[in-house]
C-alpha cells in the first residue's frame, strides 16, 4: 500500500538513457553531473545550492546556533501518509525546532542502491521539495553516493538542519518542575503503525497513515504565548514513553499521565492490539510533547489546537515531586502502573 502524490503526475520523470541508478551515477563523471542537473537541482534550486560548491556559505541572524543531524533508513521507502523524502525533511526540521530555534537550512546526502528506479528517486525528491517549502527551509548543499546491489536497501538519506535560537529561549529536558503540565499535540503511534501495517500487509477499515509533518510553525506559536516553555520533544523512536522517561530522569522528577487522556485513533489502537504493541512505545513523526508552567497550560493547548498538526492536542499529565525519575500512569480503573522505556527496538527501520 503506497500513497500517490499529485505532484508526480504533473512533473514527469526526467528523460535519461537509463531507467535505474547505475554505479556510474556515483562516480563523479558525466552521469553524476546529469543526475544532479536533471533530478536534484530542479527540486532544490536556490542561489546557494546552485553554485555547486563543496560547501555552502550562509548568513545567519543573531542568536545561538542549533544543529541536528539524522539518517533515514525507513523500510518501506513509500508508506501511507508519506515517504522517506518528506520524513527526512520533517524529522530534521522538527529536531531543530524542539530547541526553540527557527529552522533555516538543511543539507542532504543520499546513498542509493544500484538498480533503484529513477522514477522512485524522482518521486522522493518531489516529496522533499514539497516538504522543504512547507517548512520554510532550503537545502544548501548535499552529496550522492551509489553502492552495489545488496549493499544498501534502495535508498538512505542523511539530513542536517541548522537554525537559530533567540536568546530568551531556554528549552531542555532538565528544566521540568513539579506542577508543570504535559501536553501532547495529537494522536500517537500513527507513524510507527503505518510502517508496520504496511510491512505486514495488514488492512483496517480506516487507513493507518503516518503523521509525518513539520512542527516549526506550531513551536513558534507556542513560544509566542509561552516564552518560558520548559521542554519540547518530538517523540520519535521509543514513542511517548521514552520521551517522558528521559524528561523524568534528566530533571529528577516524577511524571503522572492519565490513561483516559491518551489520544489514539481507533484504527491505530486496533493495529496495536493485533500486533501486541503499546501505543505509548510506538514512534511518531508529526507530534510533539510540551512541558509548560501551569499558568501557561491553557494558552499553549489553545494555540496547539488552532494548528492543523495540533487539532487533537490534549493535556496528558503533570510533573510531580513524587516517584522521582519515574513515569506513572493513572489507569481508567483508578490504579497506577509504571510506564517504562522499551528494552530494545520494537520496530527497526521505522525512520
């Protein structure tokens, strides 16, 4: 099950003498130049990248520099709700944004497997182009390597993001204080279950689709009403449970969440039940967790819910002085249970 993108219909695959990636496309000669000229530059063109230097020189506004890098090896590369391309853009944009920074620039490096259909590469690049425009960032430099068949699974992408943090912002997992409120920006486990159900060939009455999306606009809105945000994180691998445990350990506090507030779509919950997974442990790619002082909780929740990516935001719990370094859930039965990190990686190659 894959998702078709309208852009691919209106932007045909560039014509070349080959239908698939050749080893020579990574050799630095004519085919490399052709690949860059016909596939990459039309998608990412800007005055910095178009110079085709081995570096990029950029101007940054005042503030502290935020840098994040990530590699994307998701399997399959196309899945309901997105693909490896927009995942690579959104994932790094979000990591930079969680510092309170305004993401500005990205780098992109590709490892391609010999034999990869050029049509698939083109589709991924179209998706990256659209995602970068939506997030308001530009790709300023990059690299392409080709490896022999079997030495890479279709395509791997590395992206590095650069942004600027205003001086007044201080966001860290070590900032939590008892009384703080914990807000999650929407339904959880969407991305992880979209990947896994696609791998397993499972189908449900309602499609399970990835939530991959840029969150920098939402972060800006949050900071406008609450410059004193204590912590932000996008709960990717390991899900909400891992993020909250990291918060609790870094700040030496307890965290209490409420089972009846955990937002999970019915189809996602059903998929988790079929596969024996806890939604709290499953990856997300378009959600964030905000920890804010109690007096700012309602304004932050409101601006989240006013954002397309945050319309299902809920107040998930609070920070406590009890049960330090632990995350505890109050169940619907009124009992309590500890929410721990997963012991290992439940879902390999999820991003």
